[in-house]
């Protein structure tokens, strides 16, 4: 049975250029996930604070008929090549959110446990009148 997921965010930094290239090869060889669900390329950050770091650039991503078991086998295969803190964040068809995170060669699946809502502004006739004056 499949499930539909949407990729919300990704930070697939690798340990090195060689690791990025090896990880891209692992994705390309994964018959259950490639090429329908996910394709990647090894890329280097060209500017900003992460200049020179290598990562997996995901394009395209297709989350229709997602097989969690197939995905987990790919995440585990990538573990030796991904830098600590590398992650993928997903939104499921039922509204659930989770992320996959790599740390010290291990893979963790983390689910949202709590949402805290904070009032950032009040939208009432009185507050709008104050803004206009």
C-alpha cells in the first residue's frame, strides 16, 4: 500500500565530495526509489556560510505511492555518507509531519510531538484603527 508525502525541506550535506558522489550513486542504484520517487546530484555550495560543502541536490521528488520500507532502506544506505545533522522533512497526506535525520552514521525518524501557537498580532477593528492613525 502506498502513501502520499510531500518533501517540505532538505539539508542533505555530505561528509565530503567523495561521499556526495557515492551517495548520489547509491540513490541512482536504488531500484525502488529511483528514478520515480527521488533523483539527486552531488553539488557544491558556491556561496554563503556553507561555501565548499558538498550536498545532495534533490530534483525531482515524487511522493505519490510512497513506500516507507523502501525509503528507510535508502536512508540507511546513505547513512555512512551524510554529515551529522543532514535531514529531510516531510508532510504526509493526513497532515502529519516528520523528518529523517542523520547523526554519527545513524538514521533517526522524528515526529512532531507538540505545536505551540503564539499570538504575534491581534487583528480586530480596534487594532486596525490604531495602525491607520
